[in-house]
């Protein structure tokens, strides 16, 4: 939430002095402790003053109690460390920024960069047109006070729909409603798209009834919110593809238990069961006439609405119910991606599928089949009724009738055209990339993008320029849609990848560990012909990669054996460093930046690397060898390859807390104090790993002290 009392330059100054801030949580923050199906705990917090919501893990939630306005961010780190033996600088700094931007902290927030760029950048006609177009596609107009109305509606009778008798009646209507509608449709008493003998009036009535049905549908969501004891944050009217519709914001359902959240999603289409069942039953028994035709039309609208909303294969209520029930985000995109690029490979290799992969196959095939069925039904309806209806209405010569027909057709066709436009743009983008690459320009400019991407890889800096150009000729552009896997754990390495656009996530054991963006690279083991892939890499956002296989890379360097060996040694060294626990989940590009700043050092056997009580000026990582840690002359721990030390003195600006002596000849990587803060704690965001390292060391120290006390 931005405050009018904060200037741009105040915002810049406060951003530069973030560690000196004294964050204070707003009054009245509400919290709800939740668990996933797998048992993982999390907390959702809400600020009633601005209806902001935020999902935190339990450790982040615990930090809120320290944000009382009395402590600076740096003091909060020390206070939390004294309580829990964990240095929580990144958790506190990152959480403070997040809470500030979402309006959970007292005081205003100003995005100085956004304000500066928005004021300095001139407005263009294209931007204005884009805003108008977005407004046409979807614009919300909230109506104040509707939460009180829904609360009154729930207390005056709406609560009945959440009782057991109402559930029994609803199930009965779910069975008899479609049966009576199909029986009435088969009787032919009422034409499907006519009312009063007019197609124009028939379509007008269907649109009106659809608007009423959607309004009741949204009211069902709102009543379920009241049943769950939650607040309807916002509701009103929205413009959706140019057509008016009611809407209800159910964000506050995240404060309710998971079962209640599912009920909120279910309650909307459940109202359609009641409407369709009641209207279809009445239409069947009411004598032939206007009332019967009206009820028949309403039953048709309600049942179609239910068919679409309950279907989990479309991204409507049924789909989101399934996603929330199974806790599988991006289910549709992931299923289609698996069908496109993994299923055939698994079949040809005769590899068995996991339970999740079988579900992806089932869901993806079912979704495709449903889309084909929808297309078939649409074409069949057009063939049987549509063409004749359009011909008859247009043939009347009535201007109003023709205008209404155009409006109806636009409502039906516009979403389809927009979807087709999106698909064509994606296809054309891929074709444009491929065709541009295949035009065969032989100059350096032809491979400018590939050369730039390759030049961003630090370990390629030692290659001669002509070899960079040669390698770039073999780089293949790949467009990867969101949700699609670049490769899976267990796959044999085939390609090395450079990220040119989009975002990709590295998943280890099903959990995201790294986020890769423009300038990052991955899959280096392909160049060394190492073992199988150890992780999945999945496109979080659609993006473009440049790929090169090992054979093509070797062809580029086969005439320079010395360069290839030097490059290979560099690559092996970086992979060895990547296995160090502190850097294991660090993106390769960030790890490369660190390695440019680390200084190799060697300590002889018996040499003191750091001494207790001295000022800390370096942070160390052991590459090989072994070192002893002692306090007050007593050995408390031993360190080996991959272990790090020296971080506590640097983080807290205190003297060294222990003496570290090389037990054997030990190779080290050293990072100076200023570089430690600038790179390791800033650019590379490794505070979390260092905190855990310090926490484990403090626990070990406590245990050793307890052992000494018991022996004494």
C-alpha cells in the first residue's frame, strides 16, 4: 500500500538503509494455521485494514512476534539468534520487504523504481489502447456493502442449503433434473432456441437467464463463505469479454480449513443443480404455454452451466476443485507437457510410469477428448440448428434483429477467436525463431543472440573469440512452453542449455530448488559425458533456450586440444565446487560469479587458519584435506571437504569464536569480508544456507560443552 506522505527520495534512502529499519506489525493481524495433504504446515495471515493476505511457513510466522517497532532489522537477527541459535538475516530482511509491500507493516511503502520510471516514461497511444482492450476483456466494478447483504441472506434462510436435508434434496434434483429436461426435449413441445416463435427473443432470453444463473452461482460462493465464517472481501459486477456478469471475491476462504475451501468452490455450481432440477421438473408438469417455455429455457441454461462448471477438464470450478483437492498446481499444463515430450519416450524405452505420470496421461487424454467432443457438438448444433437460425434471422431484414444476431455471435465466437489468436501467435513465434535461424547467414551478426548468450557464461570467457563464434553456429533455439520439462532425473545427458528468456525451475525429489532466468545455464554434465541427470528442469514460464550437444561442442574445439583441455579442467573444477553443500542449490550463473571472487589458498599441516579472538576477515570453504576446530584449547569438531567456516565472525562483526588448524595439507577457497557481504549475502542470496551451517555448528558446540560438563 503506497502512502502519500512518503516521497520518492525517502523511499530510495529507506531502501538503501534496509537493515536499520524498525518494522512494526499492524494491529489486528489475523492468522490461520493450515496443513497440506502431505502434512506440511503453513500459516495464512490477513490484515483486516486492507484485506491483504499472505502465505508463510511456520518459521516465517514466528518472526512476526519480533516485529514490534523497537528493533532494527539487524537487531532482530541477533535477537532471533539468541532465542533459536539461528542467524535469520535473510528470513527477516526478505520477510520485512514482503510484509511492507503487502501492507502488513505500519508506515507507507513506495516502489521508488516504479514511480521514477512511470513518471519519466512518456505515455503512448499503444499503451492506452492496450489498457482499453484489457478493460474490455475483464473489468471489475465492486459494489460496497454486499458482504452485509450476504450475511443477512445467510441468516434469513441461506444456511438451510448447508444442512443434511438440503443435501438430500440436491442429490435428488441432480438425478431428476436432467431426466425431466431430456424427456421434455424429446417431446418437442418447446423449441430449444426460440421463445414466442422468435429466435431473437429466444437468444435474448437465454442471455438474460445466463446472467441471472451466474449471479445466483456467485451468491452460492458467497453463502458458503458465510457458512465457513469468513468475509466476502469484494463483490459486484464485472465486464467479461464485453458482457456483464456478477462476481464474488473468495480470497478470504484461505483463512478457513481446507475442507471449507473446497466447499466454497463447490457451492457455486451446486446452485445450478437446484435451478436446473427445479425448473426442469416444473417445465415438464406445467401445461404448454409461455411459463413452460420460460422454465424450459432456464433449465437448459442451468444444466449447461453445470456441465461446464463441474467438468474438471475445463479451467472452471470443477478444475480448481480437483487441483485444490489433489494439490497439483498447473495440472493442465503439466499434463499436456508430459503427453508432448515424455510419454512417447517412455513408451519406446519400455519404461514404467509413476502414479503421478499415469494420472497426467489420463487427465491430458481426457481433456483432449473433451475438447474434441465440444468441437463436434458445436459443429453438429450449427449443422442442425445454427445455420438455419442465422439464415432466418438475417433474412428478416430487421436491423435490430441483425444487430442482436451479430452481438450473440460475437459473444460466442470472440473467446474462441482470442484462444485461436494466442495459439497462432505461439506457433508463429516458434516458426519465426526457427526460420530466422535457418536462413543461413554466415556472418557474426547472424549468430548475435547465440554469441551473446554464450558470452554470458563465465567459464567460456577463456575461449578464443573465433571459437565462441564457431560454437554459436551449433546452438539450437528451443521454445519451451510453461509446464514442460526440459529433461527429467535419470535421463542421459544430451545437451547443454543457455537460458535466453522465460523462467525455469530445477526440481529435486519433486521440490523446486533453483530458479533459472536469462543469463543462467544448466546441464553442463552433457559436455563431460557424465552420469544421468540428477534433477528435473521444468519451464515455470514459457521461454527460449539455446542448446548444444556434446558432439557438436567437440567439433567446434577439436582443432584446439589445449583449449579443450583447459576448458574441460575448468568445467570439472566448477562441478566439484557445485557438489559442496553450501553451493549445491545455487544456480550455475551465480556460482560462477562467486568463483570469480574466491581465492585459492593452501594450509600446511599444523598451520593455524583462523585464531580464536582475532578479527574475522575471511570466509573459508575446504576443497580437500581436514581441519580441527578448538575453543579455549579444547577440540570441539573436525571439518572436511565441503565444510565451511568463518561465517559467524563476518555476519555478526565479532571476533573469531574458535581456532581452526589444518590437520593435514588442506586446500581452501577464501572470500574476503567485503566480498562475503556483497556477493555471498547479497547477489547470491546464500544467507539461508549459512544460517543453517551456523545453527548446526552451535548445536554441535552446545553438545560438546555438555559432554565436557558431564566428564567434569
